[in-house]
C-alpha cells in the first residue's frame, strides 16, 4: 500500500489520475540550490530574502542530509514588509548577520515572496553598501523564485552570479590553473574531482566546493561558519585559469553559462562535459585534463580504469538486460542513464521534476542503444513516477530517499543517490565520479540486484 | 578573527539581549516577540505552524496552495502515526508556476481539489494559503465554497501565509480551520466522563498509549486532536465533557473556542515524565469528582510506576550529575523535560523554547535551578555558546539543534515531532531514559576534540600535582 494511490478509506484509488495538482514533488525549490552553492564559498553566509519559513525549512532539509550545521539567515518578513517591501528588514538582517557571523561574503537568494512584491535586490544591496561606505563584506544576489524553476536552477544560478559578480577579466594565465564548475554532487565527488586534477599537476578552483563545509570534522570550539570552501580571492582569479570544465549535460547546450562568460571575458577555454560517471564520460573528463595540463594519463588512473573494465567483465551477466527507473535532478538522471546503458542496464524510466526542454532528445544523446524503450518524464512528480513504475516494474530504482514508498510497495531495490537522502547515512559521501567512483557505483548496482535475487530466492545460497 | 576559525567568544545580539536570562540575575526577561531579521532563528513561519497542527488529521486532504517549496519540505517527515488512513502522508500542492502567479491560481486550485477529492475520497479538505496566495489575490474562500458545493465535501481554507507571523500565528489559523468542523457531528452516546486529548500528535503512537490509560480508568476519549485525527471525531468533539490540552501553544485557541461556545472546561496537562503523566490522569479524575475514577487512576499510576521504576533507577545511577540543555518548541514541554531530567538525576543548565509565552516562562523559571540560562527564540550561535560555557553533556532538541551538539561532542536526544519513538506516558519515560543513556553513555565521545582537550587538561593537572 502506498499513500499516493490509496483512498482515505484505505481502498485502492481508482479512476483518472489527478493531473492538475503536484502530488509528492520530485523537485525542491530554487533557493535551496542557491544556499548549497553559497555553503561552498569560504566564510559565506547564505541569506534568504523572504519569510522565515523558507530559510528554516531549507536548513532542516539540508541538515537531515548532510548532518552538519547549516545556518541560513532570513530577513523574516512580516505582514507589513510584504506590503511595503522588505528593505528595512533586509538591512537589519544583514547588519545582524555581520555582527554575529563576521562573514567574508553574504550570499543573498530571493524567494517567491520578495520576487512577487518586486523588491529590487540590486538597489537594496547598493543602498546598503553606499550607506556603509562599502565597508563590510560584499553581497551577491541570485534571483530564485520557486515558481520559475527547481533547486537545480537555483544551484546553477548561484554559480553564475558568483562568477559574473566577482571573477575579474584577466589576460595573464597561470599555467596549471583550471576551474571546475560541478553539477550538484556529493562532498566525496568534489574531493575526488580535486584529486583527479592534482594527479595531472593541475591546481583547481572548484566552485562551489562544499566538500568540507558540509562534511567536516568534529570541533573542539565552535565555528561560526564551517571551515572550507572556495575563497572569494579564488573566484576573483578564475580568469587566470587556462580552462574551465563545466560539468552537466544540460549545461553543455547552453550559451551564457559562467564558463562561457569566463571564455568571453578572459579567454578561459570552456570544456562542457557530462558528469564523469562511467568509462566513456570519465575518459572524456581525463582527456580534458590531459589537454589542459599537457600531461598524459597517470599510471594510477590507468590502473583504476583497468580494474574498472575488469570489474565490468566479472559482473556483467548479473546486470545485463536489467531495467531501471531513475529520478532526480536532470544532470544526475542523464549521468546515471548514460552509465547504466554503458553496462547493459536499460534506463526505462528517466524522470525529473524540472521542466526540461527536449528532455528525451538530451537523453537520447547519452543512452547507448537508443531511447525507443525509454520513458522520458520531465516536469513530473513522484505519484506519476510511481504509476509508471507500477506499470513497467523495473528491476532497480535509483534516486533519493523519496523513492522509498514505491520501492517498498513493489519490493524493488532502491539505490539511494542524489539529494535528499535522509533515511540512510552517508549520502554526502557517495562517490560517483571518475573511474573509482564508477567502480563504487557499479558494485552498488550489482550488489543491489544480487541481494534482491538472494533475498527472494527459495534456496538462499550464500555462494553466488 | 575570521568567521570560519574556532571561536571562544560568541556575543548575543543587542536586539536579543533581553530574551536571554540567567536565573538569579535579577534581570527582566522578554519573550513573545517577532524574530529579529538575520538572527538565524530556529523558528519557522505561520504556514509551517498550521501545516503541522492539522497534518495528523489522516482522512482529510491537505493541499498547499502556492509554489512548490512550501509543500515539499514537509512531505511525510513527521512521526504522527495513523491507525487507518494514510492520506495525510502525501504532499499535495498546486505548485504555482509563473503564469499563475501573474494571472491567478484559482482555476488550478479548483481543478486540483476536484480531481483529488474524486480520486482520494477524503472526509474533508484543508487548503493552506502560502505567502504568494496572499499577494496575488486568489479568493481561496470562494473556491472552497464552490468545490464544497460541487463535491459535498467540506473544503476549509487555512489562512496561513508565512509572513503573517511565527508558527504561533499558524497554530491560530489551524485552530480556526479545525473549528469549522466542530459541532457538525452527532454527540449521542458519549459518556459523562469524557475528554478530548488536545495538542497530542501521536508521535510514535503516544496518543494510543495515553488514550488507553484513560480508558482503563473509565474515561472516554472522544477525540485526539490532532494525533491519529479523524474528521468525524472533530465533528463531534464538542460532546466531550472536558478538554485536556497538552501542547498549549498549538491548541489553546481551539480549546478556548470550545469553552466559549460549547461550555467545555479546559485543563492544561503534560504526558512527559512520571510526575506529569500521573498528574494528567488525576486532573481528569478529580474534575469528574467520582472517587472510583480517582481510585482507578491511583492504581494505574502505581502499577505503571512499579513496572518501570527499577529500570529508570538503573539509568539514573549512570546518568546522575550530567548536565543537560534543552531547546524545544513550546514551554510546557520544556517544563516537563526539566522534571523528567531531574528524575534521571540530571541537571538542566540551559532551557529554551521557540514560542513560549510569559506565563510559560514564569513557570519554567520557577522550577529551574539557580544559574540556569533561559533563552527565548534562540539561534545556533547562542545555543553553541551556552553548550560550551555550561559544559553540557546532553542536548535535547530537534533536527536543527542536532548538529550543534554532535559537532561539539555532546550527546543528543531528539524530542521533536520528526522522531519516531514515543516519549510520552509512563512507558515513554523509559524510552526517554533509554534515548538519553544511549547517547550520553556512548563510548565514542572520548574521541571528540572537546573531550580529548578536557582529558589532556586533567592529565596535565595530575602530572603537575604529582611532580615534586
């Protein structure tokens, strides 16, 4: 039984599926994505301009996944502010944040409320800075009304604003300096991307880098803001890099991305790449690193790639011909679909809550073997995804904790990836980039299928 | 000093100084204020307040009218159990898009309601207004009236735009909405010894345990509001002879409406800890004035306490002298927790709430030991400050307070509504002791930097005294 297809009386719900309302959304709101990016900048405090609930809800959601302090300030609108504008509260809020946190940057994201009443953020920031003779930390703002996009848009939007606001146009290049603009990845992913760059003797600026701020060590004293993250100076100097690797399939087709901006303003070469999961995409990623650094594939990576191919061979029969449903952010879903199709699993349901133009077309360029058997659902919700899963009965579901009800209902293994994972530990350190991350992902997929087969078999062999 | 470096000194914001109080300081204490902008309050908004209060009404349809964020963060995260319908565990939203923000969302709301009611067959529907709806001028009331007429299902607007105030404002809106159902059902057959359990949300099945206590002593529970709640129970709850209000912040308004318009007296109770649970049973028995009820209540209390006391004593032995901090939603719970901790031999050194009122805090101040810090509408930095200054061993709070404790190597007990473990009633006290002990007595804390530092200090002192 699943609450999404059961009536209040406990009987199976029948008739036409409700289409107008969103039932169990497969997306979060855009300020969350922006807050996550701001958490990846050194000594930056995220600030939501709107009602108090937005900040508190997002804090709690991020804490339940990362299990770290996530302080997000709010201008705490009252009814009066909603009518007359939030300028007064904004100013007071910023002053209090500075006095309490002494941040080096305040990352302001708007909310539905402040966007709808038409608060002029740029004007408010400027008037605040004029009043204080530009002393105090800089402020950056990103427009994130939840009614125009999802957390994924807020995430990319905040990166974009950080780059446009702070990266200085530069002509001089520093050899070995590279920028990485990751998709919404885990802390472990971000750490491994750095490691990969360093193997090529490259020194990366990763924006955002919340690998330490959202997965840090135990403290003896309290830190107002979690240590770690990319510094403002590093962002300012992004123009001195020789190249920017911008990760995310959906980004590759866009113009005016932050990497594009760096290319135009500072001649930093843009490498638009997919998520480096799977052999094909990791090959592309390390090829870029090779081109940028002029160094050849390091022996250690060659070995990792070799072990991965070997692991594919060892276990391919257990995955071959299986089917999977994937849901999550568009770039995560495409990355998983590409990977699964590479190992012989058919990603028959590829679903995202975001409204993505040409979703099926995007998928078709990455799924080996075509998309004739693939249901590409964009702008969808969990109730609709569940309905399709009931119909198609895939062997595996990949996505956040929110896939648990349908996985439980149908006894299909759920491989937890993405955000949020709040019914298991370690969501922040699931590795799925590079050959090493692919191997880890591959083992997880194989073992989930084996475990299910073993658990549901009559004999229950311990030797498979 | 840079913001991300470790800090020894955390200042309380000037704006908030009067909301932080130490027992014995002689200073005035202020509460019941709007949150200071930029203070990173642990409070949420009015929408959140009404959503959580009505959430456990399991056979109602709950739909959030607004953009997606408001609905998505509370999808099936709370521990309120239902003995039947699971409809409340869905997250329904009109998920307004830009074009609806411009041209209005009434059509989408109407279509959503009609389709959802047809499909899920709820007993009633609650329609929550969010910030946006207040601004774009959707006439939610008119849509609700229209859909009620078409479907014959009560559609009740909940006036809860986030900016309207704190959670408390939302509680009020929730009570107003719930009250629309009250008085519409048949009250025949209700015992003269009957109660409503209000402000009890059935976290981990707590309402079931408490209901059973009352039934054992001969008191009928007409409705638990809103834990394991049902629309029909709300309709006839005005037939009860007494209202027992646990979470006073959320339910006092509804109880007052019932008192004013249906003449039902209300009494505040708490079910956390042996003392308060026993008192809650006696309160009802005393109210009805039947000696047999009191006799049975005393017997029940005796039996239950006898059942759990040996185990509690064992915990007490191990927990004695430990220092606790607590930060919870309402003050009445804080009050009970101070007593419950005392029963475990522990001392409360910091107590605070998100939304307590003056009367609540007065009581809290009275029962706390001298030197205890009391905070209203606090924030992570203040809480961390006092955890360190008071050398706290245990923090009791919710998900947002948890990382403060764990980062600093302090044990933690979740006492929020997202927990899945029952902590109320006599049995709940045992779970509470167990939860506290599991964390406080864990062997892992010795590795936490704060404890390593402490151990180092002690070792140096020993070495100093031993050296000639």
